[in-house]
C-alpha cells in the first residue's frame, strides 16, 4: 500500500502586539495549533500604540515584521493588535513575503455571527476607532448591521500595569461604555486584544444581556486555514517551546505575561527596535 508523505514546515509563526494584549491571540493559537511554535513580540518599550499617529504605528509594525521574518525566520505573521492591523495590514501583506493575518476582520465576523438583533458595538483604541477599519469592514460584510463604535483610552494602560479589576478600571469602564449601553447593543466586540483581560469588568458594566466577543479564537481559525491551504502546517505531534520577546522590561514581561498567558511564558528575551518617534533598526538582545 502506498505511504502518504505529507510535508511539514516547522518554522515558527510570528505574533506581535504593543504589549500583553496579543497574548489573548497567542493563547488561542497554542490551544488550537499545539504543534506550531510561536515567536511573540510585545513592543512594551513603545506601548501604547493607540494614541500614536497611524504612520508611526505603521513604522513600528514594519520594524517588528522585518525582525520576525529576517531574524526569527517566521513562516507567517499574525498582527495580534487592532491598532497595528488598522494602520499597517495592507503594507505588511504587500511587503513582508509571508502570509499575514490581522484581527479586525476575524473579530468582526465573530461578532456578526453572534448578534441576535443586528446591533453590534465595537470598542478599541483611539487609533483603531479613528482609522475607520471596523466601519469599513462592516459596510462590506454586513451593511444591514447597526454598528456603534467607541474608543476606550486608558484601558490598555491598566492591563499593562497588571490592574484588570480595580475600582478605578470599573469607574473608567462605566464612563466609556455608557454610550454603547444607551444605544442598546446586544453584542460587544472587544476590538483591542488587551480588552479580554478586562472582560469581567466590561461584562459587569454592560449587563448580562450583552454578549462579549473577542477576536482571538476566530483569528486562530484563520491562521489554521491559511497554514493548511498553503502547506505550511508544522508536525502536529510535536510540543515546541515558544519564544517571547519584549522591547521593554523583560522580567516584568515574563512575570505578568506568565500570569496572563499561562505556563508557556516562563521567560522573555530582550529585543531592541528604533526608539519611539525615531528611525528604525532592530536586533535581538541578550536573554532577560
Ligand atoms: N492590543 C492593542 C490593540 O489591539 C493595543 C494597542 C495599544 O497599545 O494601545 O489595539
């Protein structure tokens, strides 16, 4: 009987975010695709991306993508940051030579599947909401749906500090989410990958009738589909060790990141990119 030999590609998948937020996507990827090795970059030296001009975020995304492709040798890129995906997805798709997946469209698809009354809310950073990326995607995918968007400045900073359920977060959430409560959305898309870490607070404020949707799982399904259709799947039987890189404090990244992601993140390595507002260059640094 003929033996079927299928090719495997054990190169890693690159994932990046401004900080801890993309770990929500990394979690979904590890759970769905345990044979795939991840190299994760948290650009914590330059977070938050949300208040920065789109051109600056685009430059950061290009630097990180270049590092992941040229230095880490990734076979695919996951832009696990809505702000960076809103600013740079097309540029990365055109320029980095490997398949690129973002979080905006997968997240929106999941919210559109979930809504019962066609009233969907999206919350994200100032950069994401101002870019109009969700509004454009919704016009294309489901023009009949009533989409209400709200920026939530400050949420990312709470998560990066490790504060996900204090009274202060609650007070801020009450203020920022009240317009969405008033329009009566039935589904709320967490359009920033940091926000699932605030899900308990957000759910508390929005009420039990509102369904919260994260982009993480749907993005992981998209990644699987692309790896399969392009013949890039790794050996599913292996259990690779993932690599986590941070441009900021690596000890804090390992400590807080381990709490948020789980035991796969036990240590973080240093990586250096161009400083905020300056030109680019990247190189891997020593372990931290
Ligand atoms: N996780 C990023 C996002 O999804 C946060 C951006 C930031 O650093 O402000 O938009």
